[in-house]
C-alpha cells in the first residue's frame, strides 16, 4: 500500500510539473511580455521573449503577481526648442528624447540609431524653429541650401526662409536664386503642393537694402541690371509654378515679401503678422506685380495708400480685405497650418493642378507683363545717380525697423 501511494505521489508531481513547465506554450506565457523592438518602420511596441522573474538563473518558481505587462507606450518628448544641437548627435541615454523609455531600452539591450530618432521626430508636428536648418533630408539628393530649408514631406514640399547671410529673412539675389531652384525641384517631383514659411519671428523683410547699396556703389549699371533680373526671375517662378502654393505668415511681411503673396494660392497668417509695402517711402517703385494685384484685391484706394504712403495692415485687416484667407492664434499657428496642408495633400494631384490652371490661366500673361515693366523701372531707377542717392537717404534716416 505504501509503495503504491508513493508511486501515485510521484506521478502526480510529475504531471503537475509537466503541466506548469513541460509544454512550450506554458513557458511562452510565463516569459512573454510587451517591450520595444526596432523595426525598419520605426519604434514599435511588440511582444518579445524577455527572461525575468528569476527564470534566467534557473529558478522555476513562478510569482504571477510579479509579472508586468505594458500595454501603452511611454510618452516620447522632443528636445527643448531652445537647443540647437543636431538631432543626429543626440546621446541615446542622456537625451530628453529617451527619458520615457530609457529603462526599457537598457534592460532589453536595444539601442536607437539615428534613423529611428529621425523617424520619431518626423512623426511629431514640428515647429518652424532653427533646428530645421540642420536637419534637411531629401530623397533624391542631399543638396543643401545655405539660406533656405527644404523638407520633402508626404505629399508636399516645405520651403522655409532661414537666411544666415541677411537679417530678418531679407532677400538677396543669391537667396532668390535658391528659392527659384527649390520651386523648380518641387514642380517636377511627386509633390502635390508647396508650403512656404519662415524661421524666426519675421516672415520676410523684403529686399536687403544694405546689400543693394554695397553692390550698386561698386558698379551701378552692371549691378542694377543683375539685381533687377534676379527679382524678375524670382517673381516669374511664382507666376509659372503650376501646383498650389500655400504661404504661412508667422510675422511681419515687408516689401517684396508682402508683394508676392497675391501670386500664391492660399495665405494663412498668425495674429502677430502685419503687412507693409512702403515703396515710395524707401524711394523704390513697386515690385512683385503689386502694382497690378494690390488694386485688384484691396481696392484702388487702399492699394495706393499701401504703395504710396506705406500703410501697415494688421493680420485681421488683411483678412477682411482678401489678402489673407485665415488668421490663427500664434501659439497654435504651426499646428493649424500643418493640419490643413496635410489634408490638402490627400487630394488628387491632377485635380489640384488643373483647378489652379482654371483660376490662374487668364491672369498669367498679364502678370508676366507687369513683372517685366516693374523690373525695367527698377533697373532704370538704380542705374541713375538720383535713384541711388534716394536709397542712401532712406538707409540713413531709418524710416522703419522690423
């Protein structure tokens, strides 16, 4: 009897042990947890086998209460906007990007490479800050621009004015050439539309007048022709661009920076933005087709006041007059713009391009003719000693400052 009982006891223990650990699925249930895995598409939450609860040391005792299952991803935070380091140089363990998932990565032995970090950043709604200048990535070429930032997004191209050679995103022939080159690239790629914005607190302060003085003083006739032709080609690139152009005005837009807005298709502005074209005040004739587009949009009276007297329009005034379509609160401006641009990018590329053709086709030839006349007038003005003296006088008086 005792032998029979002892045999039954051993059999029961063996079956019990087999029921707990003898099968593959039982071990999987004991060791399966939720952790992070680096995949080609980015950082994902995936089930992985991870030894814990003493199993790695040979301990087969289970404590079900000690099992931990993570069903939500910790929040990942970007670096502060005030930091201007390159994103590729961020340390994995010490970076604010890794604060939420540092323990998981260290325990699992997983390290994030720069491609994954870029993926995390690109999935977030980015702000128009100076870090973008160092984080340019293009699919077909790694061509870098000096005074603008070009980002190839899903369905659209984003151009940001970010001048390092001029103050307040002022325009020089070199900067205008870069913008033209970016427009040319966007016109032939798979982008459905173009977004134009700026880095900093000023959208664009117009022509760089200190640059004009320096160049015109050396060789007035040659430089006046070169600069006038640069403006002509710059404006012509906007007129001939076949895809919709969306402009996000985050701050003041002056001179040529305001004159080109009617050549774009949608203009959204921050509450902090304002607009001014003091052509007569700064001893210059209108440019950017503003002599034609401003009277058409604003009315003759207000257009004359802006071009002749340098009247300043607030964002709300510009919206009520039709120069701007919508005005957004500054704190949510970039998010509102990106939300709408991404929604537009889901539309058919053919529909967007053909719709713009129907709206702009009748105006195209007229705008090109006006552009030629305006630039010819600027060339004549700058090539004369009287016009150059007037520009000198303006810079000395400091009529307005941004």
